[in-house]
């Protein structure tokens, strides 16, 4: 901390020294300070953004991956449950189990049943059928080279913990993990190196529901590992599959599992929630724990990820950003030094010329390069020296008068009335040539031009309607039969005063956002009516309409101050503002839109006086 303070004090003294030095040093210091602040700030902000985005993406990806794999595991266990059910053979199987001691055919039926289970799935390692009353069991195993059905006495089976849990289960089944302490008391000769799980189902009589036998299926790791392989892991990440009693059925890292089981890991998992995120510290490392709980069977997948591994990609991006920032900073400082010297060099040359003028020598001329302010200053200096030396200030004034006359002459040449007369001449020639359509278009354009350049800002409704008719003549020539227009307005309000080009603004929006976006015919209905409190002038079209979110954005932007306004509908915003300024807060624009089209309306208070014209 003290070293940082020392560097800061040295930087402040350096700034104080340079602030009293030459202009070039001041410029270099100013630009360098700005660049350093910008580069450091952008590097830090980009690193934090990349870090946050990287962590969030990593967490989201892992959660989605765990959720998908957990569903596949739940489906796998559900398939085993369905596989263990005898189905339509249930009654025959119970009969064979009941008659097994005295009926040789019943014994053959049981053997066939075990073979059918054994060969139905490739991941079945052992199949056992324990008969309760004879206290014996039949079995078939892949460890037997002949793969035949055998039987043996079963005095130890009723004392096994899994046996009791299977008999007492309301679902008549029990899943036994061979990774837990139960693996040592399986009761059968099961190879726990190959098998990871035993599935036990009670077979009961249909009438009195008395247990007659328990079928036990032991599965190897093939299908389980194939499903779990879809979860990408590094060597430092660990994965655990637990049932709802926190019994493990898969452990990727035995050392990590023992460390978690001997700590407060499971208590913290219960406290933080069975489906979510929490932190856990094991040994000298801090881990992010991501868990997913399957909704129906409550299988839980828990993945432990070291925090330094999560931030590794962000740190790599940070180092790259710092490297790029350092290179950019070095190049920028070199450019700043060169630029500052290039800026101040003409000033030094100009100051020398001024010093000669101050000594009375007017036979000097500053070198002018470029078009920047320094070049302008040099040019003005040269002019000043010439004017002072020749005492001809009147000449400069005459040049100003001459330039003003030239500008006025140019204005006269492009007088709008000249354009209007030219359009009239084109129209007359078109009529003589029999080009009636061209003549109508030119006349409409001429009237539109005259209307637009008139000095009035407030016009009558009838004048605005005439202008709209001329405007639409031009638009009909553009779109042909695809554009239809009808008018509906009361003669009683023909003298109503409205802002000039206000209805044209609404018509332009209907053409731009309605007609231009479709290839079908669009009808524009222009209506002006007296209502109870307002005069409503509306333009309706049957185009594609406006999306609700876009409509909300347009309406919200109408009342925003101009300095804060960022919308695109500048015509509507301008018209809405003019209406409010002229007629007060009760005036304005209303917009309605749906799939059948759009209606834009101008509301003017009935009988209201203009607040500002």
C-alpha cells in the first residue's frame, strides 16, 4: 500500500512540474493522462464483464447439463422398474413359485423366467430369485462360465437389511447401492467391482398380498456410465449421484467423497437447498457446488467445481486484455508525443514571426499548412501584417460587401418562385404534348411547393385538405392502384385553423409504415369530425399495423423532452409538440393499432383558443 502511495505522490509532483513547463509538455501530459485513465478503466471494466459473463455461462451450462443427465438417469431407473415387473406372466410366475417344491415344471418355468430377465439386458450381471417359504434361491450370473440357472439355500437372506426394506416398502421394491456400506452385506455372491446397484422387487400373491419371492437384479456400470459421460468434467471436478436418502450410486472421486461425507457438506446442502448453488470449502480449496434434484424420484446429481478453475478463463482474458491495453498505451503515448510536437511546432514558428513584427519589421510571412485553427491563425496573422503595412482596411470592408452581394445574387437565382414558374411551364408543355398524367403530377407538385413555401404556419382545414389531395396525386402516381384514398369531413369545420402540414405528417406515416411494407392494396381514410370536447382529425389505414411494444415506445417518446429524445418518429414528435404549444395540454396525438391497421388522430380542443401561434 505504501508503494502505491509513493507512486501517486511522484505522479502528482510530476504533474505540478509539467503544468508550469512548455505547451508541448502540457499537451503530452493531458493526453497521456486521459489515455491512461481510459485504457485502465476499459481494461478493468472489460475484465469484470468477461469474468461475470464467463462465470454465469459456466454455471448455466453446468446446471442445464446436470438437469438433462439427471432426467436421463431417472428414465434409466424407471426402465429398470418396468423391466422388473412380470406383467402378464405375474399369475403364472406366482403359481410356479408356490408349486416349486413339488412340481418339476414349476422349477423349469422359474428357470426360463430368470433366463428371460438375464438375456433381456446387456447390463444385467446377476439375477436372483429368492423363494420365501422354501428359503432357497435360484440365480444366474455372467461370472458362471456356463451361464446356467442354479439354486442354493438362503438362510442368511432374511437377515439382510435390503431384504427387510424390500418387504416393508409400499412400492414393493428397493434399490440397493453397492457403493455404500450395504455392499458388504448383499447376501449373494455379487461382484461389486462390476456391479454398482441391486434392484429388489417383492412378488406377492394377488389375493392375500403375502410375499412369496423377491427378484434381485444386479446391474453393471455400462449404461450408468454411458449416461453420466455426457457431463464434461476435468480431473479436479467431482460428481456424485445420490438417492433421496443421500446414499451414493456414483462417485467420480472417492477422496473428495470421503472428505465431503466427513464434513458439514450434507448439512450445508440441506440448508442451502437441494436444487441450487452453494459454496463449500474442502481442504485448501474453495468449491462451487451445483446440484440438481430430479422431481419425481428425487435422484440428486452434485458437481463440485474449484473456484480457481471457474475464473481461469476470465483470468486468461484479463491477461490478454492487459497485454493489449499495454501495447495500445505505449503506441498511444508515442502518437501523443508526435502529435503534440506537430501541433506546437507551427505555434513556435508563428511566435518567432510575431516577435519580429513587435520589433517593427512588417516584412514577414508565417508559413501556412493545413486547414486547422493554427493554419487559420497563421493566415490571419499574415493578413493582419499586410493590412497594417498598407493601411487599407477599407479594402477589407469592400470585400465583405462584395461577398454579401454575391450571396444575395445566388439567393435570387434559386428563388422558390422561379421553381414554381418553371414547373408551370413544364405543365403547359406537357398539356400541349398530350401528356395529361405528367401535367397533373407537375401541377400537383407546383401547388404543393407553393403551399410549403408560403409564410403561413397556421392554415385552415380546407386548405390543408386541398394540399393533401395534391400530395396524394403524386403518391398515387408512385403506387398506382395499390393506394386508395377516401375523405370524410364536415363542411362546418372547414375554417378550423390547424398547423400547416399536420395532416400530411399522419398520411406520410400511413404510407411509410403501411403501404410501403406490403404488396397489397391499402386504403387510407381521412376523417375530420366534431366530438363532445374535441375536434378529431384522423387518418386510418388497413396496413399491417404497429407492434404493441413499438406503439408503446412511440407514445412514450411523444412527451419526452427534446434533449432526452432518442426516437425515430421525429415528424410525430414535432407535430405533437406544436399542438401542445398552440392549443395547450389538451391537444396532441393519439395512435391506435391492431392487426387490421393503424389509426392516427389529431385532437384539438373544441372552441379552444390558441395559446401560441
